[in-house]
């Protein structure tokens, strides 16, 4: 899914570039403006802090990252969620 909406009472609405809402895994593409615009950079930090509090795994990518790297990071995040689900099932 693209432009995944997430609402937080303190932060307000945030949109994750791409993600799996049911697994709380998101992928954010950080273009140059995320690095060069201090206001944008500060907003990104606040957004990622909020998403982290809400238990999202956020994978941040830039143009220099290669597709195989990104795919591996997504696989790792899915594996983490699978491990967490198995641990929760054992504890129940």
C-alpha cells in the first residue's frame, strides 16, 4: 500500500510512503530535500519518533540504495514480525 495513513493524538496525521499496515512495516524514501531542508528534516525526526512509539518498523531509503538491499531489509522486517508473532502465540 502507498501513502499509509497513521494518526497520532500528539503528532496528527502522518503518511508513510509505502507499507504494510497490518504488520506495522513502512518504507520511506528520503529525497535530497529531507537532508537539505532543516524544517523538513526536523519534521521527519518527529514523524519517525512517533511511528517508533506506535511500534512501526520504518525502513528509510535513499537513491543510493540498491533494490536488492531494500528487498533484504523488507525481508528482515517481515522475519522480525514473524518471530514476534510466534513468541506472542507461545506466551498466550
